[in-house]
C-alpha cells in the first residue's frame, strides 16, 4: 500500500529494536504530501513512518496473528488487526514512550541485505 492511501486511517507500527525488543503503537495516519506520520492520540505529536516501512515492509493486518510467537499475545494481535488498516514494521534504536513493550510478540524476524525486514509467519 502507498503511504498516501493511509491518510486518515489507523495504522499499527511495530517498533523493532536493534537490541531485540518489540513494541507496538497504533494511531491515526496523516499524509502531508511527502511523509506519513502516525499519532496515537489527538494531542500527541505524530511519529514519522518511513516509506519503506509502509510500502516495502508493511502488511495487511489480517497477517498479524500468523506472526505471533507467544500465545499470550494472540488476543492482542486480533484486537489490533480489527482496529487498523495497515501494519508497518520499523527497525529503530529508540522507541517512543507511548508504545507498548511486547517481548516475544514476533515468532521470527530476519533482515535482508538492503535492510528489508522479513517477519516470519509461524502459524
């Protein structure tokens, strides 16, 4: 999906820390003509989401459940999948404070030679 198509829709960002942690944050997307920003609340500043995270690495939320490694997160994955239009994984050094830490959420992750993120379906 192209970034511009997400304007006004809810998006789930999967923040994948280089150190191995996983965090989730859902919010309303805003496309300004050049960049996509996701804001978890009306008074919260938007978080810039890179085009690669959306257009190259992003995925349909119906796939989210298949990525979950720890069964305790299945209900959470189902809830997010029902609430968002798109999921965008991002490899990051720092995670916004508003994001929820979910250790063990993903069943498998690999990175390609050009920085592509490959989330493994484990279900």
